[in-house]
């Protein structure tokens, strides 16, 4: 069974140094999940340049969306990503349905 530790908080918090240290110590075994692909790219670049770490297979820093897609793909499930407009329509439909069902109030 995998040993999982979850650290949450803003990237500007003091946890950023702890997370960086853990990523360096567990390089190749740890994943860092961040909110956006831009942040994933920036955090990975910082780790590689500041720590002189070797390159890594896969993506040690990725978004939650990319992690979910990777898990599904590894399980043999074909992933079809949707665009921003499709996501917005999906969310609006869910909110409308929940409001109509009385499960969401103003």
C-alpha cells in the first residue's frame, strides 16, 4: 500500500519549502498536485533548476485534472477532455438541476 501525505495551503505559505524538500527527498516517488498547468510547469522548473535534480519520467508535478486523466488512462479508460465552454455548460446544468430540485438555495 502506498504511503500518502497530503499538504494543503497557498503556494506563498511556509509549506512551500516543506513541500519542495519532500519532493527532492522523494524524487521519482512523490507527486505534487497544483491548481493549474502553468503552476505545474513553473514548480517543476524550479525543482529541477534549484535542486539540480535529474529529469523524471512522467509528470511529478501536475494538475488534479491531469492526475485523474492519467489514472483513467492507466486503467484502460479512454479520456476525452472537454473545453471551457463545455465545462461551463455542464456546471450550469448541474446548478440548474440542483436549484430545481430544491437542493441549492440563494
